[in-house]
């Protein structure tokens, strides 16, 4: 833990005051010149950052470092710091899986809507996503997520679970979140909002062909509430992120009233 | 007007009971065998529609025809009918323009969120969209919109205005809609909702670099309310459709309470 190595007090930094970049792993030291991954140097050059511009580095375990630009191949680490806080509502998607190009779109939209976890679910009518995501697919989705979150100022990278689970298995898992099944024609999500008892929400998103009658019965038996989003029928990559985006807006509103 | 040619009573058809397809222009007759555009026959084959399957044809002027499949090259027109009604809230986007690939994404998301009109706006910091959309760009966006709306069951094709206008000109135009400027950090859109006085809403979406101080002053002087969407900073193609999607959900809720 770099924090302990240094033993100095952590500075608090608030986004969006300062740009940040994700690192695939922690730097070997917290202080001094360091040659970071090539991607990061490319980014800094693309942004035309001159010498001495400060920014944050974040790893995937909530560690953060302050750094500044220093020449074309290295950066200077200025010590570890508090990871920036975010004001996102905790939202997980348990979702049918679209095919590759549209899975990338799902990832991008999930970053925009501040989704915390994406869990692929297998339904009777699932066409894609029957196998675990390959290493290559996962790496591609993670790279997209890092780039997208950096650009949007979203410090919460969505966690992607590569192993799909069946609806039955998902229903068996205990969860401390409120689970909501997205179903066209059900009451509007914004109507359910004020009655929700937990801060965290998990949305269940069905496959293109819709839930089967058995699947509907199983979610009803598990007392999962249903919510509708729009008069339009949304595709997989649109539905979950739209639900999450609506919640983030309703949560902003709640924060204003009960800060 | 095919309705007058025939002089028979219009049948009422409700979506989503029946599939529909958009036609670039009205068929020459309302009754009998007709060879439609090749695209439509391809669609019907891709959907594996056998003979005798009924569907709707819609032109871009709110006319509708009932038709059924009849062989591989022709369809049978069964007369004109009421265009299906939709339950979308009326939302217009006055938006900065992203570059081509992302303009396509904007179009798709606008269809999903039930946007009625897209008007490109020129800002001081606009990078793309300074020229009118070319015929080719416009045709591409319209084709995407038709395909997307058909798939989502959205009978309201968004109207795209190909000529960008400056923010100043937009502010001068009179409008019967409530105009809302999307600004990061402003009160949540869902907070403004209950106080809105008109059914129709126009969202103003700024460029990637943000509004200039002068632009903020101009929208404030025009007494345009500001609203925020999310703790994340959204890109052009995400912001307007997200705002529209939030409104469609809040409107669903309003309909339930005051049907």
C-alpha cells in the first residue's frame, strides 16, 4: 500500500477540479519520476499538457496518486492521495447480453449512466452471451470503459462480470439491493422511486424476444417489482443504462432535498 | 389523399398490436396488389412473414395503410386506415452537433427517447456542424431513424433540420414549448418537472467545450431554466436523448396519475 510506504498525510482532491487517468495497476512508488504505460503518455500529449500540469492517477482498487507532467516520456509522482469521491447512486445491471458491437455500446452507456456492476444473465430466449466473455472481449470492454469514464469524469469504473448466470441462479442469490425487473407497460420507474427502501438498485433486463411466461412467473414469485421506462420498446444496450440514468437524475433530486 | 379516393371508413389500429413500416412516399393506390420499395420486401423476408400476414404502412405525413404479404415481390394493400397513436411526450432537441459517427448515435438515441425534432445549434465553441448537413448525411440519418423506429415500435420519426442556426437566432425564435438549458451542476431535471407549464419541452444542449460566459448570460437573459442530468459530464449524443428519456418516464408517471 503506497499510503503506508510514504506515511505522509493524504491530500484531498475533488473531481472535477482535476483530470484523472486510470492505471491498470499501482505504480511501484508514490514519489519521483516514473515511466507510466505508453497509453497515458499518448493521452497527455493528445491533451497538449505542458510540463508541470497536475493530474490524478487511479488504480482499480480505490487508490489514488497525485502526479504532474515532466517531459515527453516520464511523469513525476507527487505522493498518494484520497481517491476523488463521486455522487453516483449505486446501480447494478443484471442484463441479457447483446452481440459484440452492441455490447460495446452497452458498456459505453453504462459508464455514462454511472452503473457500478454489469452481470450478464442467461434467459430462455437469449441469443448471445451464452458463453463467458473471452479474455479479448473483456479486455476490449474494460479499455472502452476506462477511456469513457476518464472523458466523462466518472471515477467509478463499472465492474463487468465475465461469467453469465442463469435467471434462476440470479434469483436464488441474496441481495441487499432493491431488485426491479424492467418490463414494457409496467408502472413508470419514476413512480416506484419514492417507495424504494434501499439506496442500491439492481435492474433486471430481459432478452430481445422478451421474458417467457415462466420467467415472468419466477420474478413475480421472487416478489421483484416491475417498472416501465418508455412507450418505446428499448433494445438491451439502451434499456439498462436508460433505467440507471433515470435513477441518477432522481437521486440528484433527492440529494438536493435531503442533502 | 388515398382516404378520399376510396371513401370507405377508416379502421382504427393500435400499436404495438401490429408491425409497421415507413414508406418514403404514399403508394399510388390504397387497394390491391402493389410492388413496394425493395427494402420493404427484404424486411418482410428477413422477418420470415408468410403469405397473409397483416401490417401497417406509414408515410411521413401521418397517413397509414393496412396491407398484407402476398408472394415474394408484391404486397396487397387493404385500404387506408388511422395512423396508430403514440403516448410520447413532445420533446425537441436544440443541440450542438457531433461528428458524423456520433451524429448517427445521436439519431439512434433520439429515436429511442421519442424525440420529435432535432435542430442543430451553432455555438462559439462548436467544432462540427458549422455547415448544413449534406444530402448524403441527411439521407443516412433518415434511413437509420426509420429502421430504428420500426424496430422500437416508435411511430413518431424524429424530424431532423439540416440547417444549423446560431444560438442567438434560436433565442430570438418564439416558441410555445418550455425551453430548458442542460447545464452540469444545475438542479435535477426531475425537480423542475412538476413545475413545468407546457406539455412540450425544448432542450438546449451545449458543445463539448461547454457554453461560453456570454452564451450562459444570453440564455439567462432569455429566462431559460437550467437543468442537470447526472453527476457525470455527458457527451452531445448522450445528453439530449438522456434528458428526453427522463422526461418520457416522468410523463408516463404523470399519465398514470392523471389519465
